[in-house]
C-alpha cells in the first residue's frame, strides 16, 4: 500500500495534529469486517482486509474533494453462517451493535467530525448496520452512511449465466488479488466440482431471497463447495479485481458528496433526517 494512502490514517495522527487536521467538515471512515472461513484459499480476515484497504484507497481517491480519515477497523462481525468452521469468530447482534454504537459515540465525543462512512466488508453485517445507521445518526448527531464495496462493484459482472457471487468466489477472490495478492493461496484450493449454474434457483431461495429469510450455512452442499458460495475462485484475476475496485471507488466518491451535504443540517435537523438511499 502506498505512503499516500496511509497518510489518511486516523491512528497515525498525534493528538495535536488531529486538532489541526480535523474539523466539522471532515469525515471519518470506519471499516468493518469479520473473522470467518473463506474457503481454503483466502484468510479468515478477508472481509476486514477488503474493507480497510478499500477505505484507504477511497481516502486517497477523494483527497482533492473531501477530508476523509480512516479509523482502525472492527475485525469481528456477525458470522453465524460460518460458525461450523474452525477459526470463525462471531459476535451476537446485541454485542455487535453495542460495540459499533460505543465506538461511534466516542469518535463523536472526541473529534469535531460530524459525518461517518461505514465501509462494510461482510454481507452478514448488512442487516444490523442498516438498522443501526438510523440510531447512530439520531443518538450522536452524526451524518451516517453504510456502503458495501462488493455490492457497489456488482455492475462489473462477468456473466449473467454464472452463479451469484455470495462468498469467497470469483468476485471476492479477484478483489483480494487486486488489494492483497500476497494473502491469496489458490494453490491450496483442492480440485473438485462446483455447484452447477443450474442451482441458481437454490442459491436464490436459501441465501439471497428478500421476501423469505432462512438461517443458512456455508457448509450446505446445496449452495456451497469447500466453503465457497459462488463461482470457482480459480477463475479470479487481479485485472477483474481492479475493475471491481475502480467501479466501487467511483460510486463511493458520489456517496461522500451526499454525506457531506448532510453536515449542513443543524443537530436537531440531522437527528430527524434519514440518510439517502443508494
């Protein structure tokens, strides 16, 4: 990672420099991830690596328009769907939301910043964060938005005929090849078959349906192979990951523009204002 990217690290500031660098027009970026199985080829902290490195690239990408600072990531998340696997650590919902709320409250207390972007690297956190964003904004008078880089990059699809990319498949592996290639071990991936694209309907029913929610598991052979839910990660490329990254960064700069616009509200108005939908 470049020195230019690391220059926007909140944790590397001294206390006097924080006072000089941050103002009410600044933004904080909180990466959140997980510690869970990602097949035999990706590390347990894949979601945290993607969230944190995406956040640092975003801060560098937007430096001419926004004073964005990246705070230390939250490396644990909501991962009950992977609890069957060695190494997976999952929090429960009350503990997770209390942790995020406490951290945001401390940043709101100890800095002049009035806007927060949460970069979420783990899909399992999304539901809780969507609800929590309203609470954070109202409780701490801080404009709040949650973005999911992988979903922002979804317009860079390889083929409509392929299986949905849910976990540790082509999309996530490509992002890791672009962001942290030394963390990827495709040589450890066993030979074997993957779910046939004809199983797309089963994927949709169990893991992706919006009208019905099931407590699914990533060791279910109906949707998963080797802990992977999606296409064969051996088809992943760094070039595809770079394209995904570029798409997500472009979309997220626009999100920052909207988030900064919310800072103009008085605190009482901000508590009543819902964050825009993307």
